[in-house]
C-alpha cells in the first residue's frame, strides 16, 4: 500500500496542510461562540452573565468530547503508522460507541443537575438563574451532537483528511450562526427564546455537523471501514483510548473547576465582573482556537511518525508548530492591547463593563506567548502517549497557582489586580512544561531510530 503522506511529505508543508483547514474551521467555531454572546448581549447583561456562568459545564462537555477524540486520534494514527489496519477499524468502531455513552451522562445532568449547579452561584430569584438554567439544560440534553461531531472529525484527521474534517466543523458553525439571531431575538416566525435560543441554535448546529461527519467518513475515509454488525465493545481498546484521552479530559475538567471558582471570586465584586470574564473567554478563543487547530493537525503527524519510528520528522514537527503558535499568540497580545474597547463594544458593554474589561483583556493577554509554548509541547505529550504530563502541568497552573493567586489578589479589593494571576500562572506552567518535555525528549524522542 502507498505510504501515507504523514510519513513522507516535507514536514513544513505537511504541518500546514494538516493544520490550516483545522485552524480555519476552529476560527469559524470561535466566531459562532462570539456571535452567540453578541446576540445574547442584545437581550440584557443578565443573559450574558448567565451564559458565562454556564461555561464550566459546557467546557467540560466539549473537553470530554475532545479528550476522547484525542485518544481515538492518537491511537488510530499510531495503528495506521504501524500498518495495523484491522486494529484501526476496531478503534474507530469503539470510538463511535463512546459518543453514545458520553451523551447519556450529560443528558442525565441536563435533566437533574442544572438547577443545583446554578444555585451554587446565584440566588434562584435572580433573572441570571433562570436564563442560565434555560441555556444549560438544552445544551446538556442534546449533547450527543457535539460528541458525535468531534469523534467523526478525529477519524478523518487521523487519516490525514483534515480538509474533510474542516467541512464538518464549518457546516455546523454556519448553521449555528444563521440560527442564532432567529432563535435568540425571535425574528420572523421563530419564537424569541433569548438565552435558550442560543442553546437551541448551538445543538442544532452540532447535530447537523455530526450527520455530515458520518456521511463524509462513510463515503471518503477509505482507510477506515467501520462496521457495527456483530459489534461488541472492546474494553481493552476503550481502556487504551481513555489512557491517552483521560488526562486531556481531566485538563479540561481542571479548567472548568478553575473557571467555576474564579467566577465565584469575581461575583464577590459584581455580576459584571463575571460577565467580563465570560466575554474574555469568547474573545480569546479567536487566538487560542487556531493554536488548538494547529495542535489537532500536529498530533496525528507526531503519533504517525512515532509509530513509523521517524525521529527527525517528530522533532521538525514540534519545532515548526511551536514557531507558528508563538506568532499567533504574539498577534493576539497585540490586538488585546490595541483594541480592547472596540472588542467590548461588540457585546453592548456598559460603562462598568468597559472599566473592568479593558484592563482585564490587556493584563491577561500578557500570558499568551507563554501559553503558546505550553499548548504546543502539550500536543507532543498527547501524541507520544504521555498525556498525564499535560494533566500535571494544567493542574499546577490552574489549581496550585492561578486560583490561589486570584484569591489573594482579590483580597486587595482591586479587581484589576485579579487579572495578573494569569501571567503569574503561565510562568509557573512554562517551567513545569519544560521540565516534563525534557524528560519526554530523553526517554522517548531521543531513543527513536532515524530514517
């Protein structure tokens, strides 16, 4: 059989070919996340705050989807690199079966957990509570869409078909963007659902992308042949998927935990401060999503060449992708410093929101370039089966450093000081990342034979 392009194409061209479609599609995803909040902000600031407070659970959901996808992607790429096609097919089938299980877990949370979640943050008599429960319930009840979408995308990425994966993401994002104003504001025959409308538009877009992913995999992904006839779960393979993916899931869980408690710190100042933090997350996604898209393209390249024992290609991939990531983040920092007011006005920012938001965007963005290196090297941990290093670094950054720093800085009574917790945490994270990467380089990369 002809050698897969991930083992023979020049590395720089390969990284761009694999990553650019993902970066574009994730930019579109970032766009529809921002569009959601822009239209929700037209309802009122309370609705915007509610969506911000729902973020930890929604982020965890996406984290479970992408973490499982990372496991499927890395394991599948490794099997293909080793020319074990029968195992690759079994990995794909078991990966798709996990979408059903994950969707059921969050469906149960949507039925029984959303009200309890918001009661821990806001009084039930506050309009923010009602907006939040309405939004989060819909997102959780129909979460099977995002799990199916992400899994189908990872199957295509693992075989080097990043362009097809891009079409899947773009289709869902475009549907979401079109439906947002219709359901949120009640345009034409559509009901005005306000915050719930943003959730309805989101899940419809995800389900549409899932359907597109199934169709594209069936007709164009010829390296994988998934069949559910006489299918039985292979718990050994599922264990291998989660061995790689669970650290990534836990990293996101740690992030959700951090966001939840940071929101509580910010609510001690005002609900506007929490809304600003939510807006920041939407805006920074324009910078971080392309870097995550870069990682999604790089992980299968590293994993494939690890399976094929091509050391030089692994090193070149890590170096080149790191340069790209740093350049993207440097641009993001520049934009946050030069245009914070213009960005905040997109969300109908009040004077209070502007006063809190401008320093927030500027101070937090000081951490971006450091984050670029951390994220990029974290991708190599995942591809080489050492995802737990990423988890350790993430835990140290967000729980050991960021939250305590934010809490202590909040005790000054000055909200602007809280934002400095982010660059402080990123410095600590970079130190831990470099220590872990040195260990991985010595024990794994340096011992791979050159070809």
